[in-house]
C-alpha cells in the first residue's frame, strides 16, 4: 500500500534548512495497523503529512497502491486524498459552527454526492462510533473523546482504504484514550489499513507493528534482515 524509499523533506527558512525526513524508507502492507513512534521533532508528523499528500516531498520515491506520488497536480492529489485516505488529528479539526452531522458530511460534499446519500453515509458512520444521539450537537457541547469520535466518523465516511491518525489520543484522558484505541482496533478488524503516530509506548503496543523515527530516519525493529550476498565461486582449480 505505502512504499516510501529514501524520501527526503527539507523545510527552508532564509539560510536555514531543517531536514525533517532524511532518507526515510518504510513499507506498509494493506491491512496493517502500524504505530510510528518518536519524540517531538523526530519527523513522524512530517511523514504522516507526506503520506497523506498534505505536504510534498523533495526527493526519493513514494508509491501509494503502486502509483507514484511525485509531481502530482493539486487536482489529482485532492482526488486521491478524498477517495483513499482518511485523517484523524490530535486537535480534532472540527468546524465549530457545524453540528456533528454536518461535520461528518463535509468530505462527501466535496465528492458532489446527493444529499440523501450523504445523510445515509454520515448517519451510518456516526452509528459506528456510537454517536447517533449527538447528531445536532456542536463540537463545543461534546467531551474531548466524543469530539475525536466525530473526527473518526468524518475520516471514515468516505470509506477510505487508509486511515492516518496523528497522535489521536494526545488531548484525551486515559479512559477516553482507551475508548479511541478500542474503536481503532475495530476499524482495523474491518479491513482498514491504519498508520498512527504516538509517543506513548502503551498506546503503540495496541498496534500490530511498531517502528521508531529519530532525526527524520526510520528505525524499524521488526524489519527483516537484508538478504545475504551470494557467495563467490572459488577460483577454477580450487575446491
């Protein structure tokens, strides 16, 4: 699904350069639940933004479902994001003036779907996260855990094959965090590929695979060892 090879991302400000990703290589198979760990500033959020086509990258190769992601037009990148990728952010990113139902409806409006179809899908997504009784509440009327569940419903309403979650429990208490992780596990069991960033080892332990990012490079304790080079044949005449 995700295949990044030697990806680089450089932020420039005046004469200063920050190498947020430096030869970043990661392969994520379809159906995985992957936790990307690392301290603040390690590059894990930059990786997620590049994976989700929110930020361009400067070098290397990125394939999503076999399609190169280099040099995409804005229209093509938007179409891929809207059709394949769901996003969950630490700060929820809900629209304060819209109620729960309308917040979840937003991605479907971009697709130009009919109002009846949008409503059916939004209701189904909200039922899946246990918020059918909060359809007409504004975000300010919900707890943090409820707001994050709305954000997850919004991410899932378009039926993406890939869910990217950036510190999805970072603003929640421990009880709400466990509920969100329970929900993510159920979503993963339904076949969705999930890539989640976190700095919390307890939360990362809920994923099926864990990798670490440091200084923009990947440290993957579960990566298979590279194949050994073929042994050289002995010179002719020697055993």
